């Protein structure tokens, strides 16, 4: 009987430790809607702080990860301008070819060399204006696009089950480790209790 009690103490302590941490992990997400029990308001951490979390994430992303300045740096780069010129040139070529070569009469008078020269002439003028146009377009987008607001609204629009699945997909191993750690600490506490009981019996 004594042996059974001695074995059960650390096992019960381990079970209590694991169960406590299991409930604590679950309460990160649940209950998703506030419930009242004996006058106490109970709601999961994420459902309760979802707005604050969205605001913090949006603020961090805008401050540390991406901003209007980052995008402006990209679109003002020489590489971006060259790519823009190349895309416009190809579109003009395609447009002229489709219009000229679809008309037999024009085909008689306008050779591929002529269309090529027309394109080059247009591009010489356009290349001077492209940086100005790009900056104007960016300013128009910048005035309308608020990264922080967009990110915050998207996170707040997440359903809780989706948010929960995202967190679990990232940190499922760590959350499980917290549960197991509770069991391990409970088992250790049970062993300490056994040692105290044993010492008490020796000196009794």
C-alpha cells in the first residue's frame, strides 16, 4: 500500500503539471468568445488581444520590414528604369507591327526597318520622361497605400481558427514542449514531496 502511494505521488504530480500547462496552452486560443463563470470573465489570450496583436505586427512590419521608402528605392533604381523602358519598347513594337502588318496597304510602304526607327524615336523622348512619370505614379500610390493599416485590417479579419492554425504550424513543437515540461516539473515536485515525506518518517 505504501509503495503504491509512493509511486502515485510523482505520477499524479506529473499529470497535474502536464494538465496545467496543457490548459494554459489551450487558453492562448480558447475560449474564442468571452464566457462568464462565477462572475469571472474568461476568454483566450489571442481573441482578447487580437486588435493589439494586429496593431503591433503592422507597426513592426512597417517600421522594420517594409515601407514606402523601400519601394521608392526600388523604383528609382537604374535597373527598374531600364526594365520599364524595355517593357514599353516591346509594347510599342507589338502595337506598330499589329497595326501595320494587318493592313496590306501599309505593308507596301512601311518596312520593319521603318517601324523600328519609329519605335526608337518615340523611346528617345519617353526615356527622358519615364523617371518623372514613375515618381508621379509612386506619389499617387503612396498617398493611397497605408501599409500599417492594410496589415492591421488583414490580421483583424483573420478567423481565429485560421490564426490558431498559423501559430500551431509555426510553433507546435514548442507548445508541445511546454506541456511536457509541465509534466516533467510536476514529476520532480512529486519526487521532492516523496523525499520530504521519507525524511519526516525517518525523524519521526
